[in-house]
């Protein structure tokens, strides 16, 4: 992806626009964050030359199939790539957040993911000669540009709608409260300089030019916050809170 491609959006700009998401996602219910995020379409550009995606250990899936997960992991890794400025969506386990949420708060999007991931992988094979996860980072970006612009074919509701859906959820998974399954190790919050949820702010921390040290605490580490269920309650009652 070239820096002057007006269909794209740089990683720096994406993080600037998404910077408040880390704070908002700490206290906004999972299902409400989607409506709060609004960004122009286009995959992020890596500030450094394209390199192999960071290896992240496979983990048990809750909702997606293994094939769907492979495609989604690759998409998330290119939307917020790992580069010289820090870790990206892969390390934040954004795909894990999506997989988990699709069995709960985002269950209404499950079919859109099933059809959209299959369509994207099929388009990658037809246009680039290989499954999306097996393409080079550059070719993955070109496929995502086609999906973001509406040029990609084979999507039941058009490729733009699917791209916007995945982009929004990838941002959520990278910068949400870790309680919801993303922002692993608080890498998303560290990336944008968000110091974490605080119930007490000292006078020194309120001074201009003073950066609060990260406390790496979830909102739900505080008794004053009620744990929302991370997935729908099973038949017969009970919750995850």
C-alpha cells in the first residue's frame, strides 16, 4: 500500500482518531461502542516496510470456525499492523475479542461474519491467487483496499459494509477494556498512551505536562463498576459477570 493512496488511512491517523476508544471502551457497554466509532473507510498503512505478521499462539475458539479465524486474524493484523511504533491488533488479540463477542453482545453479526469472511477469502483467491491468510502483507492490503472501496465482488450485502463492520470491531478489540477479551496485556492502551482507569487522581497527576503512569487496571478491578455479561446468558439463567 503506498503512502499517497487516498483510499487508505495511515496507522498514525487511525490511532489518533481511535485514541479515545481506550478510555471509552473501559466503561461503555460492549454493544454500545460500535455506534460510538466513526472513521472513514480504508485499511491502515504500516509506518515501516511490510514484514511478516507477529506470531500469536492459537487459542480455543468460542464462536468462529478455524478457517474463519485464520482469515479474521490476518485481516485484523493488517488493519492495525505491528510496526516500529508498537504492537498491533494481533498482539492485542482483537480477533479473540470478536470471536467471543459474536457469541454474545455481537451475536446479530454472526451471519455477516460467516458470509463476509468466506467472500473475502474467495475474492483473494480469485484476484491474487491464494487464500487471504497466505498472501504477502502487500497483497493483503490490496485486497482490503478493494473491499473497503466496494470493488471486491461476491459479498451478499456489498464489501464496504463488511469492511466497516470488521474495522470497527478490530478497533474495539484493540482498545477495549481487557475484560472483554481484547487489548491483551493492555498493549492497546499503552500504544495510545492511555494510563488506565482511575477512581482517584492526585494533584500532581492533574498538572499540565505530567503524564500519569499506566496502572494496567481494568474498570472491573474496581468494586464501583458492575461487570456486564461478556456473552448472552445461557438458557435457564446465569451470567459471566
